[in-house]
C-alpha cells in the first residue's frame, strides 16, 4: 500500500499522455483532469497499478462534453417525453451542425443587409400549411399559447370548455398558463358535455377569443359532446385552436387527431401546436393562421422573450423540407416487418439469453393520439435485464409487463438492431457474472 502510494505517478505526468492530450482537445481539460484524479485515486488505493493509470483515466473520460447520452428507445412510445420527444431526422441533425457556426440566419447575403430572421424556415412552414395566411415560431407549444393570450386577451376573457381544461404533464396546466399571462378564464359546459349555446351565452364584449384545446393525453367516452371548430367559428369572436401535436395535415392512421390544416379550414383564426410531437422536429411552438393576427403576435414585445434560436430554425426547416422524420416514418411501419426483425434478433440472441418475439402495441405518446394502439412487435426478455440494459452503453430503455422486459422495435431504427443485440448480450453477460 505504502509502496503503491509512493509510486503513484504525478498528475502532470499522466496528463502528458498523448491519448489524454487528444481527449482534452475533444472534451476539454476539466473533464480529463477529473478522470485522471479518479484514476490516481484508484492507484493510491491499490486497485490499479501505476502503469495502468493513463489507460484507466482514458476510459473514464466521457464521450462528449455534454453528459446527455444517446439512448435506444425500445419503449414503443414514439414521442417519449422523458427521452426528449421527437428524435430529429439525419437531415435536421446535419442542419443543426451547419447552423451551429456563424450563419446567415439574419443576414441577406445578396444585399449584405439585415434579413428577416429565419425567413427560409418560415417559408417552408408556410408552404407546408397553405391554409395559413401567416406563420410564426416560438420556443414551444406553451409559449405559442402564452403569446396569443398575452397579445389578445390580457385583462379580458378567454372562453373554454370545462372538459378541455387539460393538464399536459409534469403539473403543466393549460388553464393556469392562460391565467398566468393575465387573462380571465370563462369556463362553459360540464366535464363531459358542452353545446354551442353554452359558448353563445358566455361570449360578450369582454371576450378576447374562444379557446379550443385538444385533449391530447386522454379520451372521454360515454355520454359526451363537444363543439367543433367549424361550429365555434360562427361565434362573433376569434377561435384559437390548440391542437397540441403539430400534425400539419390529417394522417390516415390517426383519424381522430386534429391537424393544423383541418382546423384552419374549419374556420380557426389561429392554431397553436408543438414542433417536437407528431411533426417530428425540434422543440418549438407553431403559430399558424390569419395573417393580421400572426403579424400582431410577431410584433408583440413579448414575442422576443419566446424567440427560437438558429439551431431550432435550421432543424425545423430541414424537418419540413427534408426526408420523412423518424416520428412520421414510425407511423407507417408494418407490424409484419417488425415481427421479422424481432425473430431475427431472437435467433441471434438465443445462445446468450432466453428471448422470444412477441406481438406488441406501440403508442404515439407525448400528448398525441390518446388511446390509439399501433400494432408492433417486440423482443421479450427476462425482466431482470431491465436495469443492466438501462445502465449499459448505449443505454436501452424498454418496459416491463407481466414479469417480462419488452423491447418494442417500432421506436428502434432498423439500423440500430446490431447495436441492440450487442447491448442485450452484454447485459445478459453482466447479470450471469453477478449470479455466478
Ligand atoms: C403538448 C401540448 C401543449 C404544450 O406544448 P409544449 O410544446 O410541450 O410546450 C399544449 N397544448 C396541448 C394540447 C398539448 O398537447
């Protein structure tokens, strides 16, 4: 022990190792020094030899300067809130990389003068929703609704159905958001039913707009009725539709999910939506609708506080103009194809772990298409693998049901199947070792 301590190398000698120098150029001195300190500690404790210090330190250096790690989403939940919602398309990722440096987000290279910020992303959005007279983008769906409320309804009334007083998640409640920016809520109807006459009675000269909120994470069934955007548009005040998921046009697999185009055609004056749900893009809030209203929102002082950054604009444009993003692609994968992948994986894994290919049911998740079950296929494994898989590299997140861990393939890109099989084999190996 004393010998080991005496022979522990000096920090600056270890840091001079060329591989560690190279790592420092990649992730910075601070993280490399931390790894070296940890390795030296192990050396002093006698766990590793002085000759091993540099190699161990190198292993301890994180892969990137951000501690956020790529995760294999095998939950079968396409838009998983805890896994960062929509995974970006390769084209969007590339657009982000390009925009990360100095970029012409606000400069017209032709004239050398200031250009309208994010004009190409706005043009792509306008082209994707021809029914919108004007378009604007803010930080997220909540910001879009906050801006509309702040600009149109401060000190005035917003009429909303009681059955649409929605809590989205993590305690975020839409009615509280509306009130927090200075509007008064006027609730109409009951939990399960509301009629046009209820709205007609509530609308008066203090009414700024009628808000139609999509109940995006629950379904009410039984003795229910609600009032459509088309009916609401007969009222003498603007109709704002918070559709939630960001579906721009109707999707055949999600017949009950509202879309921006359908809401606008039905007579909505403004539509608000999220960019990182079913649109499959970066986190942002879309504002679509009447040109005069959108322009007044864009020019409102509060808009600046909700402004999106250049990375978002780049990813949004690439999502709109580029190849189908993963979220949208996942909606049209066939369950038969997924079963073929599951069987292939099971065949590859059979020697290392008890595995079987089973039919499963995937979901949109993240505030979209509640109640819709998407036929899928999964690899079923012993539930004891859930933790080692989550802690593996890359981490794999599935779900446990009836004492089995299911890895749903709908949300795993096919190109990652090899990685998935390796991760399962490693996790199975690690539990075997512990049990032995
Ligand atoms: C998700 C959602 C929001 C909030 O959007 P964020 O992008 O999460 O801020 C608002 N309204 C509805 C109906 C939603 O589904």
